[in-house]
């Protein structure tokens, strides 16, 4: 399984244990839980729908994008629901053409992004890995991708500014490979990064992050 599948399984197990042994039953959700705002507007009738969807971790597309900002822009881009994907309007009791818009409604203390580098090629009947170069910065402003930002309400810029804490890197192909982690030391007096690679732990020069984690289609 991939890193995000493992993380989901691990957090589920931790949550089950906490609920049985601790009063902090919402420990995982308090740290990593957020929600999306979904808005659907019909083109064929006067009805619209709004909803909220909880998440722990956000899956982002890597293919045809070059950085995390482009993936986030793609994530909140307005979608057209038509044909087989048309929206079923409960008030009209029929399928209608509609537009769907997604944005962040509530942001968690820590945001986990899953960069989707694995795809299934239906023509070749095999799983492939996307090794394209893809950037993410050590600081990320999520304000432009929130519901509050698009509603033009006043917001505190610092509230949406996130700092990189760690990266899980996959080296290898679609069917095999090796995972290692690059993690910012949470207790060091000066900024320090560490690489955790099986039993080997060493200091990591954050200037080498692009070479280690951004990918390279030629390698």
C-alpha cells in the first residue's frame, strides 16, 4: 500500500486506542481534521445545494501540474456536472446540469497533503508512477483556497499560513520501491532537518529538498 493508505490505517488504529483509554477521544480530528464546503448550482432549475464534507488529509493531482499551488487551484476549480455525471436534484426529482465548487471551510492545525503520483493505465493494464518534477515550498498560504477568502470576508493572513513539517518520499517504481522521511526537528533551538531512512537517521540539508523530493522524469 502507499504512504497515505498506511497513514489512514495508522490514524484509525490510534483513534480506536485513544477512545478506549483516554478522555481525549477527538485527538486525531483536533490535530488533522478539517472540512470542505461544497456548493452545487443547477443550470436547469432554480435550486442550489450547500454541504460540508469532513477530511483528514487532502489528495492532490500531480499530473499536468508543476507545483502545489497549481494542484490546489485545480482542486477548487469549478466543475461542470453533465451527462452521466449530472446532478440529481431532489426537489425536481430529476438529473440536471450543474456546477460544483469546492473550497476549504475549516482548516486543521496540521494539513496533510497526499501528492498522487500513482495512476492506473487502462490501455496498458498496469499501474504507473508519475515522476514529473513537482515543487512545494516550506511556507504555504491556504487563504486563496478557502470559503472565507472567496466570500470576501475579512480574514487574518497568519491564520492560513502553514510551515512545512515533514515529507514522506517514495523512491522506486509503481510496483516496488522504498519510503523514507524528511522531518523538521520539533525541539531544536535552531532549524534542523533529519532524514529517517530505515534504521539510519542523519541530518538533512534542507537545500537538497528539491533533489530528494520534487521528482525528476529523467531519473
